[in-house]
C-alpha cells in the first residue's frame, strides 16, 4: 500500500471493524485522518485495558498524536498523562 493511499487504508480499517485490536485500529484511523473514529477506538481501548495502548505511547511514529490534548486525556486515564 502506498504511503498516502487512504482509500486502501480506509478499506483495511473497515475490514477490521470486529477486530479486538482497538488501540492499533485507533492509531490507524488517526493516521488516515479519521480523528473522531480514532479517539472513539482509543477510548474503547482504555475501557478494554488494551495493553497495546501502553506500548504504543512511547513509539516515535505516534509523536503527532501525543501532542494533542485529546490524546493527553486518554493517557491521563491510564495513568501516563504528563502533558504534551
């Protein structure tokens, strides 16, 4: 898939609708511009105690989302929020 092939990425994301990997799906949605969907999935990941959420918070690939106030709120809910 090409780096900016959002049509294919959206198709893949839709095919994963019933997939239990909430944090991964949330980050994927974020990176293709579906921010509201991303935060819905990330909030569900918090409730489900998805361990991947904790791991992904330190990966440089996700630097952009970590600067957002909404993501800082998610981090605070899991005890990791320290500000942007």
